[in-house]
C-alpha cells in the first residue's frame, strides 16, 4: 500500500513539473511575441519586463495556454488601427520565423489565435525608434555576485535568451535542432536551482547552443567560471591539442615536470581518466563556438586555462612519450596565488606572444600585409598626404610576384581593406557577399542590405590596377568577424587568390550585445552573412582552397606551414 501511494505521489509530482515547464514555456513564447510585436509594448509605452514580472507571479498550475494569454494581454490594447508597414524588400531571410506554436496549437482558442494574429498584423515598426535606442537594448538588473537570482528574475533571464534566439539571432535555423526542447528542459532545471553557480552552469549550457563564436565571450561573464571550468590551478607546461591528444610544447617548470617524467613532445591522452575527445565534448557543452576547430583553438590556449576536469592540485595523466613509451604519472599543478611562479608564467606568455607577433614573410618578390598591422602605414601621416602614401605602398606591392594577406588576427584599420585595397585593385563593383540585417518592420526576419556602400565605397574617377601575380590569403580558427568579412572581399578582388590555412571562426557579421539580469552581457552575431550564391559562412567559415594540417613535429619546430607554402610557390 505504501509503495503504491509513493508511486502515485511521484507520478503526480512529475506531472506537476512537466505542466510547470510547459506553462512557463507557453508564457515566455507569448510574452516575447507581445514584447517584439505589440505596438504599446514594443514601443516602450508599456514596460515589457514589468509585464513579465507582474504577470508570472499570478501563473499557477491551473492555468492553461488560453488563461496565460489572457493574463498577459488583459491590460493591453486589443483594438488596433495602424496596420503593419508594407514590406518593400524582395530578398528577406524568413527561415527563423515560425508561429506554429500558436497558429497550429489545438489548445489555443480561435479568439486568442485571432488576437495574436491581430497583434502581428498591426505590429510595431521599429524603424520609429530614436537613433540612440536599439532593438537589443535591455535593462540592467544587478545582483550581488554570490547571491542566486530570485526565481522571477531567473525566468526573466531565460525568457530574454529565448527572445534573442527567436527574434534577434539570424542563425536559429542552423542551431542545434533540438533547441526548443532543450530550452524547455532548462526551465525544469531552473526550478530546482539553489545557487548562483548552478544557475550560471545552466546559462552557459544554454548559450553554448547558439553555436556562435561571438558568444564565446559569455563564459567570461560568469562569476563562478573558475569553479565551473576547474581553473583553480595552472599547468607547469604549455601545450596544444592535436587530434585526440595534448601535445606538450614547452616546459615552464622543469623541476615539476622532471619529477612527473613529462618532456617536450610527450602526448597526453587522458586527464584523471577522461580522454581528450571526451573533455573537448564536455567543454563544448559550456562554450559557444561556431565549429569544433574554434572550440579546440580556445581550449588549447594556455592563458584560457579551460582544459582541466577537476580542481585537484595534482592531476593523473596517461602519457605516450616522444619515444612512444606509454606511462601513467601524477603531476603537481601551479597555484596562481604563488606570485613568484605566476610571474614566471606571465613572462613566458609575454615572450610567446612577442615571438608570434614577429612572424612575417620577408622576401624581395613578396608583398606581405598583416591584418592587425596596417594602421602603422598612416601613423603620423597628414590627412592630405594619406592617399599618396597608400598609393605608393600598393604600387610597390603590385610590382611583386606575390601578395600575401595574413588574416590571422583582427583588423586594426578597416580603411586599408575597405577603401585603399578596393581603390587600387578592385573592379568598380565588389559585391563579394550578402549582408542581411534585422528587418525592423518584421522582427524575426532579416532583410538583404543592397546598398553598395555596404560592400565598397564610392570613389569618383577610380582607376583599376589589374594585378596578375599570385595572391595568398592566410586564415586560421581565430580569423573572425571583420577578418572573415575582409577575407571574402579579398577573394573577390583577386579571383586568382588562394585562401590557405584552417577553418575560420564562422562568426561573420556585426556583434550585438544584450544585457541580462545579474549583470551578464550576451554577445552574438547579429547579421546573416553569405556568399553571393547564398552559401553559408556562419559556422562553416569562409571558403578555403587549401586546408593546412599541422602535425606534432610541425608544432614542436614552430613551423609556419602557410609561410612555407607561399615561399615554395615563389621559388
């Protein structure tokens, strides 16, 4: 009898949890719809956040979808006069907009379907917003870093993320296909959260579903990131992930590594019993990256300290030595509070960065341009002499057998690519991509930006210097956003160019920032960027002619295979 009673109570509890999950999801779907479309709410005359917080307190287990719609809309105007503006653009990205959640929902009354359709048909035109205000503007809700957010504000945070995905993120259609189901499960998990750390884990997992390298920065917003990513200690050696193992690339603390028999060239296949592929998969569930190449790049960076699986001061490693001898070892980690040891690590990393920055191609037959070192061309140059200086630099480059654009960084001066390279080398028209921006007349859709100024400047009397030499565009996983955009432009300006390297970041387009309760900022790609034939760049990155694969020995010898490829072609 007791067992039967227990089973019955458990089933009732499960039904309540699932009902609550569905209720919250129905509530948030409706609220976001109203937030972005209802004229009074979208315009700010009615505060969307207040509507959320005041209404959700009155949602109970007895509410169905119809009563939820009724409670959210009860004090809102339902008699609309102004129809939505007529759509004039012919090229619109509509893949994300889907209203099946209410239009094909048998649980919603015809009256409520008519109401929601009426709101949409009379939706607010965000073109009316003042220039200083953006669609993505959200209020800040600071809370003490250690305190868990109250349930209402946790739900508000999740609702805003759902709204971003449905109305502001152009690439929902290529996110994990089960995002909506995953979001519902997050609502379940949220109901049982008792600490700020657990809530931040939930947020990190949810944001990882964006699969957007612009959103990678979210993990740095987490107050408990050190605990979540087990970053209490630092490694006594530098490393790089290669395929299924960690390659030891430099010994920072010889005594510690010698004691553990760790040497440069050793390959680590597991940490505390977890294989490297397993660790990469687990980290990918907490970090948003557009593709695996970018994820591995982020985890491989020593200074990010994201590779570890626990907070123990000693790790157990399964290793294969440079001489192919397998062994298991325990290695002591570095406590960053030890100033002397931390300073040694800091100095090592500074030297490492300097060595990377010094890499360049010096060859009499090659013109070499590094993406993050172009502003120096015009430093201390008067405005009236700038054109002459740049014409001289590019004229000299045009005499070389090859031109190399090293896009393995972030542009320090967009004018070099957008204005001067176009001015000197490009045909008059340079439509190298398709840029889709939020459709302010119909949020959730994105409209093609067809103005030429998006792709190339207007230069009266422009001349063309048709370069017939070899052109190389060098890329890697941190070629991102503007670097990807300008790389696409170079590919069009120089049809003979070869793009070589590794898969790029896959996050082209302007970055949008949204405040979330708890002093978090969620960054994501706000535009849809495609090639002219509509082929994808988000997640996939830009087109590459030759993929360059580094082996262990290449890394240990500090080789730059892209440079070698270029120099061999010029011989």
